[in-house]
C-alpha cells in the first residue's frame, strides 16, 4: 500500500530534497516583531539577514503546530487513498507531536481503512531531517509503512545531535537551559556543548573555553562516537557563520569521511531558540549513543 511521508519544517531539509522524495511538510510558526510567518520555502528565506537581526535584538517567538493544521495536511492524503508516516520534531522541545497524534486519532474515525504512524524523532534540524530522508529511501526500496516506521523508530536512538551556541541568552529566554548556566557562559567565555538526550531534551554534554575549542570538541565527538561513517549522511547546520560549518566539515572528513556531508543554514524556527552563531553536528552512532 502506498504511503506518504510527512514532516515539519523543523526537519531542515531543503526544497530540492523535499521535492525529490515527495515529502510533505507542515510548517512551524515563526513570529518576528509581531509578524507571523509560515516557513515553507527554504530557497527564498534570507538566513543571513535573519540571524543578523536576531543578533541585533529583534524579538522572534515560535508556536507549535496545532491539530487543525495537521488535519489540513493529512486529510487530502487519506482521501487520495494513501497511508501516512509522520516524523516530527522532538517532543522534548515542542508539543507539536502531540497535536499530530490528536489529528491522527480524529481522522481515523473518518478513514478507518487508512493508517497513520506518528514517530517522535527525538531530534531537530538535520537530526530529524536525515531520518526523514532515510524513511523516504526505505519506502522507495519497497519497504512497507510498518517496516519503515519500525526502522526509523529504532534509528532515532542512533542519531547523535550535538551543537554549540555563541550566546546562551536565547536558550535561557525560551527555558531550554537554566539562568545560572547562561550567566556562567557569558562571564567566562565558556561554551557548553549541548546535545539531545535519550528523551529528546537539550542537555549539557561538556564545556569548552572559546569557540575554536568548541568546534574542535564537536569534531572529537564525531571521532569518538560515529559508526559506519561511509554509509551515512552527516549533517551540519549553522546560524550565520558558514565558514565554521565548512571548517567542521573538513575536520570530520579527515577523521572518517562520510558518504555525504550536508551543510545547510539552520532553519529559522528552532533557530529562534538557539540564536545566531549556533553550529550543529548530526550523525549516527551506536543505538545507545544518546546516553554518552
């Protein structure tokens, strides 16, 4: 039975990748200085200007996807006779995944012969997006909906997501870290290396003094934890400092060159939380890698 893969804009995949695999996307909501935006086009968005404005103090907030928005996306797919695999932004940082479950439950009453599988990726940005693409590739190889969903539900625990930010105030403002930790980083130029844990929440992995050492620490995490690099896509996202992303890509290529490295601007909705200067690395390790 044919099925469609759906994700949200937090997955950070480009328009080209999305269109190539026929992936449907539900947009998270970004509000900049009171103006609401639905982020649906990666090619036309001015990332450099956005992160520059964030550094200058513009107010940017976000809101989760509501059940009605999911229903608007899911219903036409079900009406066309296809099932759905939805892979969403971590429930550890947003309630959107719960909205997807509500919409799916309501729709199943009207489409009892269809199936919707909901997967919490436990990730964000390319930590989510790489799993979405892997799901599409598995589908295109002939795997069933349940086979793909079960595969991704396991693989999400193998996805290691680690990042550093320039200024912790954005994470503090949105409640992702404590005020005490944010003050420490500001006063001592300590850069906490942050990661997604086994519950998809942001936690401190280690600390580095200064940005140069922080980037080196990201590469060292790759060296210590990557598994089967040559068979996987490694993701790097950046918020305004592409040269650092390229430098990180060079470092990991020298350690163990992966099949592909995707370097993309960090999508703006979760970008409002991590702030300008964020640099993230996403790769697969062992199935308990999130605990390290």
